[in-house]
C-alpha cells in the first residue's frame, strides 16, 4: 500500500508524534488552534465573500457586474469587512489568550487570570504609548500583510512569555504569601488576592517593553518583529533562483505563524518596473511574443506558486477532500474550499492545521517550489507567454495565467499542470496523516488526551465516556 | 477512546465514497468551473481591449465650461481666435439637458489629439443649488465623452461659474484612477461668489475647502482675475477670485494667480481678452498651431504681457 519512501516518512512522522504529543507547548498550541477555528472560519468566509463579491475589483463583482444591478453592494461589503476585522483579524490577541489559558491549565494555574493577563499584555505591546492612548487603533496594527491569522506567532509568543512570567512571580509570591492553612480559610477571593502580584508584574513589564518598542517607531511588537526579519528591497531580483529562495523563506515564516514578504494580496510583486514595462510593450504591440521580462515574481510566484494563497493551499484543500479519511479534516476541507478558491488560506492554516503541524509543513514548503518549476520551464523556453494584464487577486488561482495572458490556452494548460504537481506533492502526506489517525484510534499511538492527563492530572477537554451520538459539549 | 478496532470498524473508517459519488462530485466541480470561467474570460477580454485603446490614444482634449446664463456657444469667439492661425483643432459642443440627456453639435475629426470641447447646460442658472446640479451634469458629459473618445487625460478651462463647476467636479466626481486632469485654468471665477470680504466665507467656498484634499495632487492651476478698476471686473470682486487660493494653494502642484487689466477686462469680455487668449495658447495648449492640413501657416503667438501684473 505504501511506497518505501512513504514508509520511511511515516515511521519518522509517527515517532515525531509520540514525542511532541507529550510537550506542553505543543498540546497548548493544538488546543489554541482548535478553539480559534470557529472565529477563523467565520472571519475568513466573510473576507472571501466581501472581497470577491461585494468589493470593487473582486472576482465575482467584476465578472457578473454586481455593482450595476446591486447598488448597495459596496456598503454590504464594508459591513462584512468590519465584521471580519473583529473575528479573524483579532486572532493575534485571541491566540495570546487561548494559548496562555491552556498552558496555565497544564501548569495548574488559574487559567482565566493567566489568559486574560496575556491578552492584555499582547494589546499593550501593540499600542504606541508615546502617540497617546487616545490615538490607539488596534485594528490597523493587525492588518499587516493581509492580517488574518498570519501573525499568530506573535500572540503565541506573548502568551508563552506571560504564562512563564506569571508562573515565576506566583512561585516567588508563594514564599511570602501564606497559603491558607486549611480549606475552611480559603474563599473565592483567595486566588484573586494571590494573583495581584504576578498580574501587576506582567502588566508592568509589558508597559515597559511597549515604551521601548514605541521608541523604534514600529507598528507595535508585531511590526517590530516583522521589520527585523524583513528582507532588504535589493534582495528581490527577478531571477528564478531568487524567486524560489524567497518563496521558501516566506513559507517557512508562514508555518510558524508569521507573515513573510509575499502574499497574493500584496502589490509588491505586481507593481514592479518589470511588470509595467511588460504591460506597456504588450499594450503597444498587442502581442505577448516579445516581452522584455519573461520571468519575474509576478509571472512565476503569483501565477504558478500561490494558488489558493501561499503554499499552494488550494492543492492541499482539494487533496484533503479527495483523499483524507478523517471526518474532521474533510469537514474543514469543505469549509476552506470557497475561501481558498478566493486565495484566503487562513482556514487551512488553522483547521488542518498547517501551523506547527509536522506532517503538512514539508509539503507546504515543497509544493510551491515544484509548481513554480512546472510553470517556469515553459516560460523560460518561450512555449508559454508570461502574464502581463492585471487580473483579480481574488478568484481561482489556476485561472490567473489564462486571464492574465488574455486567454492563452497553453498558459491554462501549464497552470493546470502546475496545480496537479502541487496536488501530487501533498498526496503522500495525506496518506501518512490517515495512517497516524488510524493508529491513534487503535491505540498504537498514545493519544494526546492521555498525555494531558499525565501532565496536569486531567484532560484539558474531557473525553466522552462513550462514543456518544448526541451530547452537548461542555466546552 | 475506542481502543480495539474490529476489522469491520477499520474498513468502515477507511471506506472511500462510492465511485458514482466521486465521479459526480468531480463533474459538478468542473461544470461550476466552466460557469465562472466563461464570464471571467469575457470580462478580461473587454478589459484588455479597453486598456489597449486607452493606452494607444494620445488624445487630450481641452474642455471648456461656460459661466452661468451662458450657453454652449459662449466660447465661439474665443475658439475662433484660437483657431485663427490654424484649422487644426476640431470643435465639439455638448448640451446636457435637465433629464441627463446630451445633444451635440460639431465633432472631433479623426487623428485630432487636441480637440476643443464645450459643455453647456440647459439649466444654466446661477446659485449654489444649480451649480451643484451642473457639476453632476458635467460628470455625465465627461463619462459620455470618455466612452466615445477613450481619452485618459484632459485640460480644463472654466469661465466664471464654470470654474466652480470644475472645482466641484474634481472634488466629488473625478475618478483619478480612470482620468487625469493635467491643467486647469479658471477665468474670473468667483470662489467666494460676490462676497468682497474674505472673512465671510460663503457656503460654497467652505464646502470646497472642506473637500480640497480630494483634489488631484498633480494639477497645474491658473486662476485669472480681471480688474476693470481696483476692486472688480464689473461683476466679480477680485477678492472673490483670490479666495481660490484657500482651495487650491498647497493642494495642487502649482497654483498661479494672474491679474489682467486693460481693455476687454470686463467680466464678460474676459474670454475674448487678448491677454487671456495668449495665456491659453501658452499654458494650456500643447499644439497651439496644430494644423490638420499640414504645413504651418501661422507664426507662434506670443502673449503680449505689457499691461498685466502676475504674481506667483
């Protein structure tokens, strides 16, 4: 059933699973992503619908001329966009809260207090204190590179730091705060009293760091972090090797929850001098045969390497729907299908998940490189013209080449081949994922719940006593 | 957690959907794809064809708006003057009616890159409410012209209230992604209506100032004031013309105020004033001596700047 390569990969993966399922951080991350999912599904759906159907230059807005027969379209789009701002674009803060909460539980701390203090710390770190608190616009600092869940690493980092700081302070405090001698002395107030010292320390440290960040002039902690890893402008030369390396670097950042330099929604790749020179020549001569720049970020990465968002996520979603045997994965796949067709990959990042998930990190990095190679070869040899005309940034990725060349069939064929190549990269990993799931069910692989119980004395989310058919979730 | 899976459980869990289901799913997916691909392809064809026409059209018309109570024929003598040394600039006149319909006289000859176009209004009455309506009618006329002649940049000249219509149009209607205004000249335009005291800002002036940030940043702008005596051109106080600086200065690339005195500097004569004709030729026209028939029959006209005082 499995090829030798798949067998080797499966063995490695199952080993990794047995190790990481015992790690507190990994357990807390999986729970965080799980609890984040409803907000991400709702927010991502709203984003995809509003940007493609109700906003100018959206795919459906344009092709069905929606603005002409639905004058209220843009107002509807703005309302939906605002709603998506407070769901999905809030995930940095939500991530800090949930991660600290689950981590606190594994350390047997008060999860409510720790979660909330982590969220406050994350908010303080995003605020420019020097500009005056009245000028705070938390929303604007969250939409770096398309917002969404793409900067959740920052939230997780703050959550981790806040939890550990809280834990340390609580330990110090326990030496001079007298724990109640008997249970009769303990009231609901006791734990609140004990939390005053650690909470104030965490908040004070956050305010101090935030002041230092304000001095740098960057857009909060997230802005500073992104600034410090940003590549210099000269690095973006339009040579195929550079394109591959920068795409790889970008996707490495993605899988740990940071936004890299590239995104289907950034204009960086579209607005290059090379692109505009290509466009001028194409408009003048009316043909795509003698364009000055065949290989650019736009003609290779945008068109063949980012179908469904970074990492060829559309290929993953289709592959999951076709091949995955896990009901949860398939359901997430169906939810993710429409947003991914419109190039929003947030549901896939959080739902399968791709973030911090060793099984999908490898193909996420590999698939765009393979697809870009498939797209680059005919471009290089001149069999297929490069994309020159402006297209929609929402809309199915495999149509971009066809539309951007004004209907070149060879370009359509190439992008279908590139898509299939991406799909093939994902297939073996989905089969291994199926195997791991089956082994967990049969008990060959320890379940995460067992490990949680060993760590904290209880399962974070209690398992059902019996395979229940219908029972309300207590969480 | 179920620990011991029976072989039946295993096969049930690993069961794939039936073949018919899978084939049906793929078919439905392909049909949906075709349904969205065809209009997308259609739309893109249209966009590219349009982009080609616009890119390859070098037309930049000069578009005139007359003042209140004047018709589309207001600029006839000015245009006769401008065309006196050449026959090159074609002359098109539009009237926008109160029901948004448009009638035209004259036309643009093929290959003319700098035609003169006058946009007049059936309702050409004075007053802020009417000027607002006229700005909207002007935007309709511009859409009509753009659709017919496919230009993406133009030069504007407004006489009297025509300058106010231009300002309102630029602030509220112009889509800067679509159309660029290179230069604008307003002649005797009362930015503060008939108010002499600059401290008393009329409603229209304060509205224009409120929206000034939406003016295109790249305009070169000339505002010409006529002065018969020391205070006005017979109708418009010079302070009212000067009030234009509160709208345009530091908003657009260049704002120049020019004072014209001497003969023909009465408000209604301004469009025929030789000074002003000279300024239009010098500043506004790319090819003042354009001659469709070939050969240059006239000499370049230099404006006589004897009796004018200009400040920048």
